[in-house]
């Protein structure tokens, strides 16, 4: 029985950087709304993921 193939990353470091930049752009436009807290948290989580 062959061993299963190793999982490949779905997103690259460059993808995380681009998504994080897009989230920051959007966050600046909604900064005075209650929803901005969710996007701020997402922005920081994406930054943490880039460091891996």
C-alpha cells in the first residue's frame, strides 16, 4: 500500500500578503462600523500566518 501524498499549501506567502493588503484597504473604508473589529482581527491573523 502506497503512502498518501503530502498535503500541499493552498495559499502562498505572496497570497497572504495580497489578501492582507486588500483587507487593510477595506478596513480603512469601514473603520467606524461595528464590522471593522472582525476585519481588524482577520488582518492580524493573516499577519501571523505569514510568519509561519
